[in-house]
């Protein structure tokens, strides 16, 4: 098992990044769930990280890449035969938490933002997915699969991997896709404890869970806080195919931002709060997913990559890849 990977040099030309109408990176998720990552105030927008299945050959497991929001300066961050997916940046943009099945089961890992120093954080031997750093980077929240009647439950662990994971939720069904509020006091997540998946929020220690959405429509992957903590973006299936919504952090003011015939999910706010990245499903194959960007009011929707799944947006300045 390799704990450190030096990013590969860019000799492969099997895909290109799109800007405007150009064709771009192909990406798939392949584990049946998608995730999002929180963003934080006070920093400018850095890179967008994502996993990709088909860079080298069809059927290859995913690796993690990052690219600038304008589609330039693509970098490969992992190069392991196993699947490396669901990246999430730390608040300072210097680390990425991700999940990988390179040990035989999906576990939480972390690495430097350039792909160096890959280290396993959890050792649960079960399906642990979609990490999110606390704002001070001391903890990582994630979802892990428990035996029936439970499904996914939410845990936290010291970001260095020391100590045992702490279970925050404990209800039959599914509690999934945790994401810290920018001030670290709350965690937004999805739960079906009242029937359908809805958006919930709880204190960062797992106490005081509060349901935010109540309409009889499935809420899908995944919620994400705005950088100032005042709003939450999420996916709702009011139209039957999944659209992107935004609401105030108390659940009020629910507003639909997208209305395309294709399914959409996987919101990620830009660190300056001006844009939201999301995934639009263009066809049935994993390569038919695309990352789109739009203004925070839903305007100016445009493709960044073709074939891509859930993005993670780095809080960072203009230093691209160190």
C-alpha cells in the first residue's frame, strides 16, 4: 500500500479541459453516492478538484485531478490502481481529504493539495465516504456504513487519524453527506429518519438535530453552506429529475436555481460566494456527467468539464499548484 504519490507528469493527451464550448475531462463516480464540500470566507477562489475514471482507459478506477475554474492548469493528484474519489479541501486550501478503496474497503485519506503525502486516516474496514474538514482542520467528518437496521451514519475523527472515530448520528435509515458550517458550529447533512431524505442541521457534536426541509420530495446529494454561512445549496427533486436549490440557513426562502431537463446534484460554493458548481447528468454513462458553473442566483450556467462528477472548490489565492 503506497502512502505517498508524486503526481504524474502531463504526457497523456486523452482528454482536454473545456472553457466555454470546448470538450473536456471525462469523470465518473461509480460508488452510487455523490458528495459536496464546504467553502469558507475570506479567501479567493482556487482550484476545483474532482475524480476521473476514464483518463487512461475505460474501466480504470478513478484518480483525483484538480483544475482552475477557467479550465486551465490541469493536474493529476493521485495515481493508484484503486478508486480515489470525493475530494474535500481544508479551509486554508493546503490539504485534501478524500476516500479510497486501495486497502480493500473505502476509507478516508488525506494528502497535500498537490497530491503529495497521501495518508490513511480511518481504518474501519467498511464503506467510509465523503469527508469534510472542520474549519480549523482538526477534525474530519464523514459518512460510514453500519449493519442493518442502520445505513450510513455520520462520524468525526481527528484529522491526523489518531484516536477512535466519534459517531454523531444514531438513527435507523441513513444519515449522510456531512458538511461543516463555515464557523464550525454546525453540520448540515441528509437524513431519511422522517421518511424521505431531507436536509437537516445539527450542532458539530451531533446534538440538537433540526430538520430544514419538509416538502414531500426527495432531497438528493448534497447540501453545501455558502461561504458566509447564511445559505445552504442543495438538490431537490420537485420536478422529478433533480434540480439545484438554495435556501436560508434556517430553511426559509427556498429558491430553485436550475430547471434543465437533465438531473443535477452535487453543489459546491465558490469561496467568494459568487458562484456555485454542480453536476449535470447529460446521458446514461458515467462519461456523460458534466461539472457546470453558475452565478449564485442561477444565471450564466456553463459547462466546465464533460463527463465529470461532484466538484470540490479550493479556498486559495493565485498560487496554483505547490
